[in-house]
């Protein structure tokens, strides 16, 4: 963060009645504890059906570490690109790496991974046949296929608006919806920089960051109790004001946003720049 943005954020916080300079300086450094390994996940060790007399053969630890699965796209991103990002992102539920080859693809992966309704993401799935203008068929590989918890599958094409006309992608997506969805997806959509913004990607990335930390039940219950008493849209600083550990409070807020209990009032802006949310009691199960 640049110094200018730090000053702007401090001025915004002061306007909202939150002065971080007035907070007491901690005597010790407090770190957010992680809830698991940095890579991979810990799962229960599946024990075979054995008799009580065979206790000596059982493992000493009831849990085992499962590494992150390698990405399996139908085609890999280019080894060299100009002015683009490329790499992988680990989906928290799948425990699998997913590839991206542009900033837009990176942001959409963060957004999909930070949505609890998305249970599966496939990068560069197998190509499908699309009927062209003259009746001939050609192959097209869509960027991603996302599966929701309900089983609904969505094919997602990612492209900036100034490149859509170049390869006629808008018409290709329409033709896929018209007659190429069988056994592939329930719907195909086209997403551009209008929907995939850097601010939305930053929010999703921050949510994924806090999901790696351990849940502080006391702070979570306090934030939830305070939010349930406020009607309409309110500032996040109204929740964290008065807490002795703002880091734990911010982690609780982002986890409540992930669960759908807190709904951002400005989802197209960074939450730290527009820290206004509303309470959704329907999301509490």
C-alpha cells in the first residue's frame, strides 16, 4: 500500500469515527493463528475394520495430511505472456490448484473460490463443438466451468470488452447456449472487466486469506451479536470499535461475509474503502 493510500484510508477512518492512532500500543505482537497447514489439508485417517486385539497395528496419529492436487487443464497457459498474470490458485474446498493466464482470470478465480456456493471449478475443460454461421462445427475451449452446491453448472468465458469483437466470442457464447450445452453445462456466460474488477478480486482474496486463520469463537459470537442488533446498513467500524484485538475482529467480519451473514453494501468496491455492510438473518443456519 502506498503512503498516499495509507493517508486516504486514515482520513476515511477518521470520518467514520475510528482513530487507529489512539489505540494502545500492544506490549506483545499478536499473530492470527492458522487453522491448518499452509498447503494441503488435514483429514481423518481412515482406519480399516480390525479387531480389538490388533491395536498395535493402528497408526499413532488419527489424522493425515493430504497435499494439494495438481491442476488438470486441457491446455496449459503459455510459458511467456506480455502484460498478463499467470499462475495457480488453490480452491479451499477442492484442495486443488486451478490455473489462470491473465489478471481477469485470476480475479474471477478468487471470486469463485471465495463463494461458498461454488463447490467445484474446472480450468480449461474439454473443448466442445459449436455450430458456426454456415452450419459447420468447430471446437471451442471455454475458460472455466463452475459447479454450484445445487448441481447447477456454469461455463464461464473471460475476456476484456475490447477483445470480444476480435474473435466474435459473444456470438460463440450465444451459440453454445443455443445448442452445445448437452452434458457440458447448464448455462454459458461471458464475463468482462465490468464484472471482474480488481476491487472484487481483492475482497475475494482477502476472504480466502482469513479463511486460513483459526476461528475465534468469542470474537465471532460478539460480532454476530452486535450485527444482529443493528438494522439497515452500518459501518464495520461500529462492530470492531472497542475491541482489544482489531485483527481478530476483522477476521471475524470477513468470515461472516463469506458465510453470507454480513452483506457488503458496495460489493464493487474494496471493503476497507467502503466498509458498510448489512445483517442477513436468513443466512444463519
